[in-house]
């Protein structure tokens, strides 16, 4: 860290890495660390009766955000919410079906987008969650907000649910790129509003989740992943120039470097399918990297996770690095394995 670095970075290791610091021990948090693998989360969700009810109860959502911090002392807290809050605030009906996941009224007819009536007051409960978490966080913890990236959000808005190949959105993008582009542009603007509100309420960095980025061909990847994320980065930086932005294009593979160069993100999340040594070679010098431990290695534990940690740390030894998973922690992950991972990283091993 430079001698003139802001004092806050010295007390917040994760925020320091996002600003270019390279500490001997990487800071860490885990995607979906507030979730179903924790018994205290399962109990609270059962009490609230459903996922959306939990998200919109600010006190409960703040409690869920804080639960993994109490157990594990992570360096980052990730806001508990859902990526589909954005289409919900854009006016699309949202509900969760037990055992089936989220559902949206699909956008199929040409009039559907114009018929949406945005209600950005639907963000207010999330902002209140941010304020409550911020007031309770240890000063050393970096508070991360997030949103889904436009392509991933659009796949749900078009199909009305998740799918294996994102076929409905891909067909629409090829068949009517003007109409699909209007949807993407609307998502970009709503996302900037949402993230800016999170920042105003107290988050210190944000992550853009493009969970389905890997389903697109190269030209489509540039148009529907790189360009919209670049627009969000540009617009958000104009409003909040000091806030770091992490981009996570899951499945980008060989297109990872193009994403990093084209979007202007401050850090890039690397999923578990990417060779970290290759990523270190192709990514811009000095760009902070996050990841990329396989969530299944964490379930296996023991030697599998230690070897993976050693490999990741060796690959990213010369650049700012945040230890994290290559995707979200899985519900059947043993808590003891999370504890062992933290101890292994923080005891100075894996170097």
C-alpha cells in the first residue's frame, strides 16, 4: 500500500485490495455466504415463510447478512437480497414457488416492456437493510452491495424463470436486437439507480453478477455482456467515482480478458473452471482478482481444498487478490470445512 493511501484502507483489508493493495494474507469472503448452509439462516427463513418475505423484512435481511460474519469473521459482508429485485422494481411481477425458485411474468409481446410501470420504491427496503447492516458492522469489514448484470437479468425477464441454455433470451437477442437492446438499456438504468442507492445507504463496493455470461457466442458476448456492464461502470463511476466495482462474468472463459478490458471494472471475479495461472497471464497487470475456489472442493474439504488454495495463491501472488469461491457456496457445505478453509488461509499456509 502506498504511503499516501487513505487510512481507511489500512483497517479494511478487502477494500484495500480493491484499491491495489497486495497483503501477505488475502482477505476473503464467500459468494452466497449468507444462505442455506447455515442453520440460523434456515430457521429465520422458515419463520418468515418465504424468500421474498425475508428480503423485504429489512431487520431480518440485515440479520441474515450478519450471520456469517459472526460465525466466521469474514473480511467482507455481502448484502442479503436477490438479483430479481431489479425487474420487480421495473414493474414485472415476481414471486417464488416452493421448490421451484423465482418466477416472473415473462416479457414476450412487443408491448410488454412499454407496459411495465417502474416502482423504484421497491428498492427502499433493501436500502434500509443496508443502513441497518452498516450500523452493526465491525469497522474492519468491507460492506459489498450487488446487482445482477443486464444480460443475466434479461434472461429471467424474457423467460420468466431460469433455464439451462437461456434460449428464450438468446432467440430474442438474435431475432429482434433493437427490441432486446431497449430491454437491456432499461435494465442498465434501473441497475445504476439501484446500486447508487445502495452506495448512498452505506455499501463500500459493489459486485455485478453475470451468472449466465457463458451462454453467449463471442459477438453476442460483447454486445450483451461487455457493453452493458461498461455502461453501468461508466454511469456509476460518474456518480460515485471512489466506489470499487467487481465484475463477475461466470463462464466467460477465454473472453475474460476482453471483459476486463472492455468494462473498466476495478476487479474481476474468476469462476472455478478458469485456470488461475492462465487468468493471471491474460488479465491486465495490477487488476484485482477474486476467486476461484471450486465450491465442490470446499465440500470435499481436506487435501482437495488445501491444494486448490495453494494453486490459487501461487497464481495470483503478484497481483491484488481476494480469496473467494468460483461461484456461490452450496447448501450442503459442511460448516467445519468453511472453518478449516479460513484457518488454512489465515495461518499463512497456501503461499
